[in-house]
C-alpha cells in the first residue's frame, strides 16, 4: 500500500475520532473508500495512535462549548417567552 492511501486512512481515523468513534481495524476497513487488508489497517491504526498522541485534545473543549451554547440558547428562549408574555399583558392592558 502506498503512503498516500495510508495518509487517507489516518485522516479517516481522525474523522471517526472527532465523531466520537474509536477507530478499529474492522471499522477502518468497513469505512475505507477502497479495499484495505488487515495488515494495512493495523499499520494505519498504529500510525494514527502515534499521530493522535501528539495532537492536542480539542474534542472535550468542543463538547463543552456545544453544551454551553445549548444551555445559553435554552436560557434565551425562556427569556424571549417571558418577554412575549409581558408584552402581551401590556397590550391587553392598553387595549382596555
């Protein structure tokens, strides 16, 4: 297998990791866009493990940021609902 294909497979491993899936030989072989032997998949997983050991972990920070944004959106939606009710009450009082 050439180096270009292994690099593509390592990138596929990183993509799987970002999706929260731990890359494995079987998973890699099933998701690869081309035929991959067991020995090629093992070599790729080894290279992925070495490269990911040197890569900062951004997944946790991303998950925390997503959770914080989701909480903020929920808070803002509640505030908008309260404002709608208050505005509705004011309009009712003015129309009397």
